[in-house]
C-alpha cells in the first residue's frame, strides 16, 4: 500500500504532465514507464557489479560499457542542470535504449520503438526526483505505485479497452487458484492486470515451490502469456510484469481474433481475461478457424471460441462477458452456450452489478467459469448474483467500507456483507459441490442442473432460474427492477437485430 505522501507526489507530477501539454494518460504512464525501466537497468548493472566484486571475476553480461557509463540513471540523475539532464536523456539515453537488443528480453524488444516526449527540462527533473524517492527495489511498493498510476486512466482507450477493477481481477484469480506449474494466458491483456494478479497469487501461495531453480525459471519465462495489438499497452504490460518480479514474460503483439490460433491451440492450462466486447468484426477480418467454431461477427462470441481453442484439454477459464452472451437468442449465441454446457464443463456464472465498470462503461456483465473437456461433464452450474462489490455503483465509484474491508479476501461482519459480496462469493465458490447444491433458488447463490438449463434453451441469465417468494416482489430494490428492465430491453434489441438480418 502506498502512502498518502507518495500519492501526492505522483499527483503533482501527473498535473505537471498535463500542464506541460501531455494530456493523454496512457502517454503519461508510458513516459514514466521508460524512466522506471532505465532505472531498473541501472539497478541490474549495480547488482552485477556487486557479484563481480565478491567473486573477483569480470562483470557477466554488462548492460553498460565504458562508453555508455554516463547513460546510467545514477549518472544523469545527479547532473546539477535540468537542461543537461534533458539533453542527455533525449539525445543519448533514448537512442541507446532503442538499440538495446542484446538483452533479448520482452522489455528490450518493446522499448525499440520508445519515443521520448517529455517537453521540458523542469518536468523531467520533477519525474526523476519522484522516482529517486521511491524504493523500487521493494516489489510491493513499486507494484502498488504502478497500480495507482494505472488507476488514473479515467477514460476508455481505443478498441474498447478499459481497465478491469483490481478487486474483480483478484476475485477471479482467487477463485481460479493458479498453481506453480500453470501456463496462464490473457489474449487481450491490456496492462496485464490478470497476469500480475496471478503472479502475486503464485508468489504468495507457492513460495517453497518457487525456490526450486527449474520452477523459478518457468515462473520468469514460460508461465505468463499476454497478447495485444496496441504497442503502448504492450510496453506498459511488460513494465508492469517486470515491477512484479516476472523477468521475461511472453508479452507480444498479436491480433487474437484476426490471426489463426493454430500456433497457440491446446497450449494453455488457464485463461483469465476481460476481452473487448464493444463491437463486431467483418467476416473477412476474422480468423477462419474461429469462424469454423462459431459463425458470427460479434467479438464477445469470437473470443469465447478462441479461449476454447487456446486451452489444453482440462484447462480452465474465467472470463468476463457482457450479459447478452448469457441470453442472446441468435443461433451463434445459443450454439456457443450449448457447446459450453454439453461439450465442455460450465462451472459457474457470477453476475456482476451494472456499475462495476463505471465510469468507463455502464454495461451489465458476468464472469463465466468453464473447463475445456471435449467430452462434456457439466452436472450443475453454480450461480451467484453480486449486488455490491464494495464501491458505489455510480460514476464516482466511492468506497462504501474502510480500505481494510474491501476486496475478496477480507473477513467481514454480517452487517458489512450487503456492501461487499466478494468475500461471500469466494467462500460459497468453495462449497459449490457441497452445501451450495441444497440452497433454494430464492437465495443469492444456488445451483441449477444441466437438464434444467437445456430445457431453457441454454439461457444462462440468473433471473431465468431465480424463484421469487410470493409477496416479495414489492420489496425488490429499484436497482433490481432496473436490471430486469435492462434485461428485457436487451432481449428486444436482440430480436430487432435478428429481424433486420433476415430482411
């Protein structure tokens, strides 16, 4: 957790960027990312020098030579003149950085296209002073710092990108409980939030396993895989992983829906994702192997088809989808849901409140949990209706509880559960094959048999199965009534869309 003093420093630097003419929050983070990377290189070189000093040997794989020694963070940050610092960083450090291919790491590959856009020496001096005061050697501090900066992205990005709230990511990771031998993929990784949370979980719960050299190498080089087709996002994702002690993750450029999945098929044991679902693609722009699974233009359905292709048999997925996936009546919607239920194992549907993604978007969503089996296996599906995630569901998204009572892993008093359902979700998820099966359908969570779901045309909306006790209708909250109306409106719009397609 970063302190209020550190937050204030970051806020001042952020304001300086804006007043200096850089108003795009992604560009601000990108410029700070470059500088953090440069400082990281200096730290690595210092560590190598210490090893060489102790062993009496020459420095192994030095990042800097006698000719480039002046380009180290510790050198230019100590220059007395801000103008001299700007000249050095702009005219010497960045050209050198773009050519730093010898390290053959994810980070150096993405830094080849780095552009330095900090316009003034005073702004550069402020940012360098800020980073000098931050103990970037401490994983928690630098990770929290980066999360705080990412949280300042307050507008939706291109291609439907927006940031998934950290507590929702943590809930999904806690429910999936990744182990040290996983190969985890996010095919629309953005800033790598799911991969970072997975790394934190494995670090926390499997410390002993990671002490073994082979397992640690897997953690650093082959456990985490993220794809995106936005180079800015790739650079930010790479640095985010680096700051969370993953040395060389597989973060790379890939248009997941346009490129064939053949080279990646049957490869991953776990997928965690919140793919963009703000539109549709032309058939010609979509990979043919995905169209063979589901004939549609809708990105949310194409991504689900992709996830099934990427997973190994037995692999598991937790993915956020818009509500329309749960009840859409097109042939593609119904067939994909039927496939999940009949051909694989649909484990759970966790309904999220409509305001979770505000101020980015007000769309209603749910989390689907499923296992690729290729042979069925769905017995019953566990449903949970989340009505509160700890924050207000308006554009302000203000916390409803103290900080120590937020998130999915806290212990709450009974009176606080109504403001934060996430700990209850996590507890009941662990009971889904036991006592949860006995819960009445009037409860917040319950199980529904496969046969009943099939009888409803594979509709996965929780309101299709919830039972209302006589007399309780008048006690429904305005939010619940509004959500039901949104559901009906979405079904009407879906029907209109189908009719237009037939004309």
